[in-house]
């Protein structure tokens, strides 16, 4: 999924997120993006849960990945074996 046109950076503060632009959120294990090791959610309630969890974990460092086809940006917290990811139409890369 990641190719040479993608851009990535790490931030330690939660970017300003527009809930209305979030496509889906992911909670689960790392290693496969198909959903077999975790769950994707599209409800507002779970989007808010993901935002709150990433806000708490922002000081660990959050990855921003852009340049993907369907989602403008992915904001991702990667734990030792778990990940929480927000897929959004927002451009989180900024300048
Ligand atoms: Zn899988």
C-alpha cells in the first residue's frame, strides 16, 4: 500500500480532527490490514473513542501517512503489538 509517492511523518500532538471527515477507524493487532486481526468501525461513537485514545497516546508519537487512494490521511498509533488507526479524508500532513 505504501509507495514512493506516500509521505509520512510522526507527531507528538493530536492534529485537529474533523469527525465528519473520518471514513473509518481501526482497533486491533498489527500485521494485516484486511481486518482479520482487528476491527474497523464507521460509527460516530467509535470514531470518538479512537480520537480520545489517540489523544491520550499522542505523546508516544503518532504516525501520519498520506498519499493513499481512498483516504487522504491515516493517523496511526502503533503499540508493541496493537494499533489504533484513523482513516480520514482530511489532509493531516500540513506543510
Ligand atoms: Zn488479514
